[in-house]
C-alpha cells in the first residue's frame, strides 16, 4: 500500500510539472566596478531567478580583465569600455549613467568651486582653502585607487588629463571610504560617485559641491562629471546571464538603477 501511495505522488508531481527536490538557482559571478556594484547588491535582493557572487575590489579595470579572460559571468564598468577589451569579444550593455561628486565636510563654508579651481586643487597648485574663499586651512585631498573608473573619469574631465599631485594627496580604499575621510576632516575634499552618499553612515557629515553654476544632482543634465554604467559579458550572453541583463534594462531593473543613478 505504501508503495502505491509513493508512485501516485510521483505521478501527480509529474502531471503538475513539479519536482520532489528543490531547484537551485544558478549563481552568477560578478567582478568589477563598485559603483555598478551598488546596483548589483540591490538587484540581488529583488531578483530571485539567480543567486549572485559579487566582487567589487578589482573595480572597473579588473572587471574588464576578468570578463575578457572568462573568469566571471558579468563584469561591471563605470566608464566607456576600453576598445582593446571589446576587441577580445566582450559585449557591453548600458544600464544607466552616474555622476561623480566633489565631496567636502558639512562644516566647510564653501558650496561651489569651478572646474579650474578643482583642477588646481587636485594637481596641488592650490593647497589652502583661503585661496578659494574658505578658511585658512591646508586642503587635504582624497582620491580613489588607480583601478577605479572614478579616478580616471575625474582626471579626464576636471584635470584635462593632467596627473594628480600635491603633498596632501592621499589614495583611499575602498572607494566608499572617501566619505569617511572627508566626514572626519574639516579640511578634506574627495571624489566619489553620488550613489555612495545614499545610506552611507557618514552621509550627514558630508556634502557635494556644485561645480560652477551647475547643481550637484543626477537630475541635472548639465552637471559636468558624468559617465556611463555598463554590464559586460564575454561574448553574446545567453541563458541566465541574458535573462538578468534583460531584466536590468527593463522597467523593473531600471527602478533599482534610478534609486542611485540616471536611467539608461
């Protein structure tokens, strides 16, 4: 009798298209930009068709290399993808646009700096806040690490390609720690994506500077320091990887993107 019941249960589950064992979602491995990583961590909480392994330590450069070498399912790049990477068969998929902020301590009376002033601060030619209308304090400059796209985009747009320089220049890891440094330093200034200010423990102790007459908001299309955000794959994606990219570009995925960035 017990055997008959068992076979009946098997027949019912087969008829209904069910399984007696739980299905396991595929784990998608992500390597790359910590800025795109903001989206990935949020997406992992709502996208249930796959699990995720997320590594943002290598930043955009590491994400490009890992993807080109086939070491991950998805890479993340927070700038234009290098031509030499695309030449290796890597495909790019735009999911949004980010703005890079210039951050200072909330007690700093300065609310705006123009591009020329910023260029001189980040190249060491201006070293005291009094030179730009602020207090008589040496400026402490905090920049992200060399692998971060934030550093490269800021250098291209604001420094016009000139090297970062200055006695007070300090490199900070991970990127988000820029806000911790500036929050604890009334003379500090740093570069970081707008997205990292959302929910950061130090958010109340820092502020973004306007650049010239341009307000520091992702809703300002004239804000000068912006960049594309890409998911990348080795070759044309298929299966679970394609499904996730399609979702990221859909209305549902873009709802997550727009919590931190400008939609695609």
